[in-house]
C-alpha cells in the first residue's frame, strides 16, 4: 500500500539503509533501529537478547499489513518469537487518522492487551476501516474489548497516547525511509510488502544461520 509521507519535513538527505554486514550478530545490524525508539512508541514481543531483531512498520488500515498478520505472523510468533529466536517490535506507521485511532486504542488497552487489540483490528479490518461510519465501528470493537463510552472518548483525545504514535511514524520516514507498509527490518535488512510464510521463513533461517 502506498503511504503519504507522515512527516511535514522529510529529510532531503536520505540516510543509508541499515544493512547486515557479513558476520555481524543480527541485533548489532539493527542497532540503529533500536536506538531510534520513541519513548512509549515501541511494543515488543519476545526476549530482548534473542539472536534476531525484527522491526515492523505497519498501518492498521493497510490491507497488506492485515494479510501479513493473518498469514505469516502467527507462525513467526509461535516458531520464532515464543521460542526465543526473534525479538519483534511493532512500530505504528499510520496512513491516516483512522489508523492512528486504532493504534491509540491498542495503546490505551495496556501493554498486556496491546497485541490482542492489534490482532482483532487486523482481523476485522473490513468491518471498521473501510466503512461509512468507521469511528462508530471502532467504538463497537472497543466496547467488546472492555472500553466504556467514557474510556473510549478519553483515549481518543489523549495527547500523551497520540504523540508517541505520530512521532514513531515520523522517525520511520525520516531515519529509515519507510514509505509503504508493511516495511520490516529483519536483522537490519529491509523487506517491503507482505510475504507468505513460505517466502518469509527462509529469510529468518538465513539470518539465524540455520
């Protein structure tokens, strides 16, 4: 999915693409990505000292992102994240205010429930992202997840929740030239677009030396 640059001041001097050098430990290759974390903006899964770092920039209104999260991601989580091989970070790169609202909702749900909300928002994307009354449908999903009218409104107007999401997208565009979603950095190597598990797993095995 094409994405308008979310930054009002795009960097005219693109930074080099962080790439994995031969023989470098996988996380060292992605050190610049780790260093670029916005306080309150990162949402990790797995062990921080895992041998392979994956950072994904995604938008909740991106159909290719939804395809990746319903297709390859469950196997990535079960076989690589949960087994200590991959440290995974999801970073918001919202296309539009609606995607931003979805990320805000997940953040307001709390760290323990963050990925549950992300999973539901991707799974039910067609029910809220591409309809005439998206905010109403998003609120319905929020209530199913335990939000009240009041807590939903408080979340949607919370500047402290909004700012890390917006800033994370800006940093992704400026420092790592993210222009579309999903964009994944696997051990520092850029991979753009959704991949099936059959396409994605060989990349993981190569990075891990398996």
